[in-house]
């Protein structure tokens, strides 16, 4: 292994295109969508993450916002609760490649959502590849 190569975090890219949607604080999904999903209930909003196809099954009249075109990268688990710095490592690698992300954690597995256009690059840097040189005048590759 080259000394310039970082450890492989064993990222797994889901082919499904996801949507992240914002709903009023009183909204709850009538049923959970098929496939990967997350529902976050906060004091100010409800967030639903699910496939773009499954989102079409919900009444969009009450939806406040939606962002489509996300892909999920999963890290093989189980990740121990005592592990320190795993997401910091993920964040550092993605930041070095100028890839914005958001994270979600299950009981034993961590996930990050990245834009579909940057998913392959995200997997490469999370697998240990060096990030590309930044392009002049851009914030993302």
C-alpha cells in the first residue's frame, strides 16, 4: 500500500437516489416508505429521507421543501459505540475533496448522504484514494 493512501473505510454506495424533505412539525408519515428511510422529528420541523420514487407517494401540499439527488454511502458495521473519531475521519476526507455531506446513524451502522454527482468521488476518497486537486474558482469538484 502506498504511504499516500489512507485506510479503506469500506464504503458501500447505494444506487438509490434519495430525497431529503422538510415537513411541518405536526406532520407524520402515514406509513414508512419502502427501502432506506429516516424520519427526524425536531421542535421546528420533520425531516423525511427516502427514495425519490417513494417520496412521490406523499401529499406534497404540506411539504415545505425538498432536495433531490442524494446518494447514501454506508460503512459496514457494527461500529462500536466506544469508537472515537470515525465520523471525523469521514468528514476530513470529504472536506479535503470538497464534498458536502450529511450523516445519519443507525444503532450499529453509520451513513453519509452525498450529492449523486459526487458519489463516485466520495467512495474513492473514503476507500483511501487521495482527493483531487481543487479546481480554481470552484468550491466543489
